[in-house]
C-alpha cells in the first residue's frame, strides 16, 4: 500500500472558519465512483491502530452512495499524500476487481477539498485494527503458552484463503505484512482481509510463491516478539522458507492447529496404531553390530524426514510402522507432577520407551485431563483465565516436555490423513 500520512501531520482535517465540533462540521469528500458517492469524515481526531512499535492512523467516517444517501455505511478512511494519487486509484481498482470474503473492497477515494487538497482519502468498510496489533506482544492476543491463539490461527487461515484466490487471478502480495491486513468484525465474528496486492508480471508467475515465504516471516516475527519461537513454529517457518510448505498445507502443520485438533490427532494416531500396526518387540538397548545400520539409522532417517517436512502420505504408513516400536527415550522426560499424579491415581508407571507407548500414555492423559491439571492451573478460577495466563496447561506441558515426539505425532497424523 502507498505510504500513509501520520495522523499528527493532518491535524484537524476540517476547513478554516468551521467550528471544531465534528458533528456540526464534518469534512466532505466526493469520491470517484459510479453514481453519486459522498465520503465524510465524522471525527477529525485521528485514531491509532496497528502495533505499538509501528502504528498507523485512520479516521472514522461514513459513505453514502447512490439514491440511498440516507443510509450511510460506517467507514474507515485512510489519508495519503496526493503525489500518490495514481497508485491509490490503481489500488482502488484492484481491490474492487476481486470479490472474496478475505479481500477488502474499497468504498471510494478522492482528493480532499479546500484546505485539504494536499491529501487523498481512501475509504473502506469499517475496521479498527490490523493483524500487526495481534503480532505485537503488547496486545497479548496473538500467542499464549508458547502457541498461537485460536483467533490468530483463524486470521492466518483467512490470509491463506485470500492468497490462494489472488494467485488464481494473477495477483500477489509483494508487501505482505501485518499492517496491510485488516481485522474486520461482522456479526460478532472477526476475520482478516488483505488491503493491498499487485498484478503478477507475465512470465513471472512463480513470484507468487514468495508470498508463502513472506507469510512465514510474519509468523517467525510474531513468535520472536512473544519470545516463543518453539520447535513446532520453527518447523513451520522452515518449511515455508524453503518452499516445501505452501497453500492450505500450511494450515495442517502443528503450530497452526488448535489444542483440540492436536489432541484429536493423538487420539486418532493411537487408534490407528492399535488397529493397523501389529506390535513387535522393542529395540534392545544393545543392538547387534550387524543390525546397527538397519534399525538405528532407519529410525534416525524417519525422524529427520519429520523435521524436514519430507514425510508424505505415500511413505507415511511404512515410516510410522518402522519407528512405532523403536526406543524414543520418552520415559526419562516425564514431568515430575505427572509421575506423582499417576501414582496417586494408582496407574502403572510406563516401562516401554517406544513411540507406541508414548501415544498411548498421552492418549490417557488427554482422556483423563481433568485428573491431570498442571499444578500452576490449580490456582486459576476458570478456563477463560487459564487461556490468557502464562501458566502451563496440559498441551503446553506435553509439548515442552517432548517437543520432538509431540511434533512427530502431529506430522504422522496429518500425513496419514487420520480423522477423529
């Protein structure tokens, strides 16, 4: 998008000699759109939005169109320097070429009147925040407990959907960032909408792939700002950066799954192993020399495939069976409070260090979650408080105790296309 004018530079955008009561003296701007459209700034005080580090300013306004001028539409109005009029006009045209729920449309644009002729104003359906706000740690709404919030995951899903639509229509987003993604509330539901995109040059269609790299950089920036660049987020961003993760496959990755979906993956993977994978003897602690390569290196290869996003449905079954009954060293990492709670409940202490036993035990934790609240959660009053606290819950405890194995279960469940 063109460079926004800071709100302080505009001051009070009303004509000289008018009263400063904005209800009595709104600023009228007539837009270049079909029919008769009137754009009015109804509050001359600039509003601030976006991140605390790099905010942008907008004005509250309304737009009246056509014969129904008595029913104005609430609008968010952005101000730019008139030197960018051609770019703003092109942006207006592009926005209204694509009809998609996650791509913003423009209500009109025009140069200001009288004392405000040095500004060009662009009107959008009302929004008061951008994704940059959620990416900023000070908002406390983008991440909690080392994972993306459900709301933030939903916004990323909106962005992916919009990018796929734009790519199909020959557009891309070379300036993709949080400030160019509006958060719009409609019918008590928030969604993300792209504010800016460009035409792909003919013969350079592959440039659209760089949008997934940019989106990955946004996710990395968010995690870094929150101090939560975890192994599962690193895995996601690495796949987007090297081009192995694109489109809707991005949304299947562990870092962008809700807690409920992650737990469902483990439950379905455990059921799959019980139903389709006959148990074999656990690998011995001391492997005969002639078998050192056959099992130990095969196991290492599978884990490396998981880390590199290489595993796909075609080889997922064989890979899963190959590693399922191997020693993965998870028992030594059981958190003390879980061991204590298992003893209090009379449950047997696990003895098999295999991935099979790991998924079974985590399945038991999930299905008896009310019996395994982490100690920190016991002081909380409600699940609402737990959601926005920095205290651990079951998912964060499991993910932090076994980051590699937890990520592996999610990848296997996704590659096997399991449904719960």
